[in-house]
C-alpha cells in the first residue's frame, strides 16, 4: 500500500469512527461508507476539473498544517501514547532531505527531514532516530541531562564539540553528558544528538544557567511542584488557573470541567470536582469560530466569557460575546447570555480575548478589527483606511435578567497592538507593542472609557516577527506587585519577569530562569494567584510520562518573595455606644477580615440602646459614611471606625456635606465613575464588561496629542 493510500485509509477510518459516535442504528451503518477518495490540493467538489496537482512549496505556512495535522491524527489513532512520545516518533521518523531550508548557509530545521507519517505510526516506534525535547543543566557538577526519545547510545555535541557521555537510560528517555564550565553563562547553546545507527542529527538549543556570581538571576529548572493537575478523562492538562477568595479553581477553556482546591500547598491537597461551565448554545444557521472560555473571579462568583466570531447572511463577521456566572456557594452556573453582538465586516477578525476583575467590576477585552475610512489629522483633503478600536461597556440590568449595554468607538494609542489586558491594584493595563517592536503599558481610564499610552516599558525585550508570537503566547498573571510574564526565554532576561510600575514609570524586571519555557523542560500553560501565592500549571517533560497529567508549580522562594499578593485586610472598630463588624465574600463577618483585592466589603454598625450611629470614620478622622451599613470595593487595607452618640445628640455640624451617597440609593452614584476607597458607597458591586478591539494602524499623531490619563 502506498503511503498516500495509507494516509487516506487512516484519515477515513478516524473520520468514520468519530462520526459514528454521533449517530446510531442505520445511520451508523450509512456513515461507515464515507469516502475521501477524492483528495488533492485545491480540490473542492471532487470533479477532475477542480484538481490542482501537488506542487513543491516550503516555509512555516506549509509545514505548520502538515505537522499539526499529522500530530493530531497520531493522537486520535494512538490514544494510549503520551504527547511527548508522539512528538518523539514524529520528529524521529522523518525522511532525510538532501536539500533543506538554510539561512546564511546554515540548515535551520531540527531534523532536516520530511514527515513520514506511516513510519511514525509503526507498531513500536523503535525505528525512530534520536531527538531531544528538554535539558536539565547542573552547573555545580558540570553535567547536563538531555530528555528525549531514542537516545540510547546516541552521540552528543555541545556547540559543535563532542561531549563525554556520563550515563543514559536503558529505554532511551534521557542521556547525561559532561558540560564545559564556559557553557554555564546564562545563554543558549546548541546540543546536537546523533543517532548511533543512522547517523541522523537532531539539533536543539537550550538556555544554560549561570555557574556563579552573586548578582546572577536564578537559573535551572527550579520550580517547586506542589501537586498534580486534575485528570479529567485523560484530557491534556491545559486548564485555566483562577484565583479566588477561597482558593484555586482549575477551569477548562472548552467548558468540560471545573475543579477546586482550597490550598494547593497544603499537605495532601486534592482537587474537588465542581459543576462544569459548559459552553454557549450554538446557532447552527451561523458559521462561527469561538475563542476559548476566559475566567475571572469577583465577589464570591466565577465569570466565564466566550467571544464568538459569527458569519451573517451578508458575509460579515460579527462578534458575539456570551457570559455565564458561577455561584461558588451554590455550585451552580447560570445559563449563558448573549451580552452583545458587535457588528463587523467581511475582513473582521477576532484578535484577542481576556477577562479580569478590578474595583468591583469585571472587564473583558475582546478584540475585533473593523475597517473604517478616516480623515488624516491636519490634512482634511486626505483620507486613509485603518483598523479602529471598538468599545463595549455593560453591567447587569436591574432585574437581573440580562445586561444593559452601551457600545461606542474609541481611539487607542497609534500603531499599538495589545497582547493582553490585566487588572492590577493600580488599575486596568494593556500590554501593547508598537510598530518598532517596543513594549508599552497602555493604561485604561475607567472614568472616561479611554486608553492612553503609559509609556515604553523600560528594560523589556525589543520584539521582532518571531519573538512577538512568543510574547503573545506567554502566560501573563496579575499579582500585587505587577504582571508576571513567563513561559518563554528572553535573551539575557531569563524565562520569568515582572512588569511593574514605579515612580519612574513602567519597568521590565528579570526574576530569573526557572525552566518555565517548553524548551527548558516544563511547558507552562496557565497561571493564577490565590492565597497570596503564584501558581503555575504546566507539563513537566521529565516526569509527566503519561501525558495526561500535568502539575501545579510555584516559583522558588527567593523569586516568590518579590511578589506581593492580592489580599487586603478590612477592619471595623466601634467607639462607645455600639458594635461594628465587616463582612467580605466567602468569609465570616468579624472585626478583621481578609478581602481579595477588588472584592466588595460591607461594614455594619449596631448602636446600643439609647445610642445612635453617627458615622463611619477612616484613620484620618474623615467621615466616610453616615449610614450604618456601608459597602465599597477594596483595593488596599481599609480600617473604619463606627462612632455613636447618645440618641438626643446631633451629628457634628458641617459633616453632612461630606457624606457620600447612601448605600440605600446606589443610583446616586455614577456607575461609570470609579470611587476612592474613602468615597465609594455602592450597595452592591457593579459588574461591568468592556469589549475592545485594538487597531494596529491608528494615526501616530493622535496618540502624541492625547492627554495622559492616570490609572484608576
């Protein structure tokens, strides 16, 4: 059987088997006759007139679909093989090409081969050539352990020089080699593995730790694994980590599962399965592409958001945003609601999606590009077609049956493309890259619903067309100190950094190299902060041999100590004549409670018989509220004192004018205007949604003249 015939048979069998799962009886028998005999590049209907012969083409655009499709097919037909074994087979069974892509005369592919799917699918896979996927360097002992596939008896060269083999595994899963001291310099080095039987060479580069130096950042695979990730029906561990006031949640981006753990660091910690989020209902009359579910925690609930690009009858791609709410106390999800549909055009595309909580509200950044023709500023006779930003703002309607929505267009910093929007104690911040590859902090003003350029982030890498993709895919986590970026190595900066704001502006600070890059041995897939600790979810190539179970990791203590948590303390005290307490979501009421940043705390004062409540006062003695029950979103430690007076006494003269709007009258507050800690009097947390699409080609002059806005 020819290889093309084998591929068709394997693909046809897989397709038929998968389809049979959705039908039964006579329908299943009918589906078994499905045929894909009419194959060919460019073929649409199967007629010979539609056939376009195969042609030779090269490049990542050609390689990506072939490699990913081959891997997916192997995973479906070999369900008992773990992902790394499938990778080893696919890369270790290529047909050697005498001519392969080169740059400046150097071959640039790892195997210099073409995929041979039939060989990769062979019964035992033992014919595979040696290949590696991670390295564990030991600077103290001058040894590096390479992890991979078919490494038994392989030869290893470091930067082109032969390396002495120290030890190896009988099953070929690892090989240890002596490593020159000069290699431990914090930079990437080549490790080539040559198969003992065929002489085929597999090329790889790994970042090495720094051998010595008191000021050198931490290096090596030093993450602490605190527990396994949940194992849901053998699915790959790629869930989202969601930090909450009561612990950590692990949620499926496709809505299949939800797990909870009170404290992953605790001895014997386990995951408890909760009600799955599910997904929004599908309209079969619309062709659509959905973004993965994104999650956020706020005020005792989880929120799941999904953006769906839907094609209407006129060929325009609209973006529909759906949301559902999970009650932690009741373990129940509400049905998904269509929050808003943003009209697009034929060229619209979904370019970004993230969700975060800030100051009692939930913000959703959802990027969709739409084409507009605008006048060039300063030249009324000239116009240009650009991508402009759209905003959508929403909050729950008063009757709780849906959302009140306001949609409008808003300019953004010229030429800036956002690669993530996160909420910090300082405010909502986007990470934008300009046309020169410079990373900026793009600050969102919650009062005016506008963005402004917070300036270039000092010390950050300068991105090119390759590294910008790495940054887009890097895991970004909000902490009390700033934004942690991890999952990829940046030259001279390690694989884990902190983007923080100080008196001089925004700055990129290298925390070290801990092995969070896939090429270093651990593939980090998600992150979240709970219990004032940063947790990372990932797959460790050295230990997760079954491929279906990842781990939950923490940074080394030295690096973790540099990160402030997201917990605050709310305190209530009482003067003579009464008592006081404060309550926070998922916490018992008392004089002092721990509140997760952006959650709403509620203070309650109770006067004793013969006394009247006169007001809540902050540490400076300023009147905050004259109402016995007072609530506000907490962004830092807050201490309020309840004061009382004999029932016949009146409040001090003049203090009435300082009183914020009553908690019983939340409409007196402007829902669009954020309040300071001492001036927020909303009865319940306002829930808001902002959907924005960021343009890459807005006019530079606009940003230069835009007023710099302070982060709220």
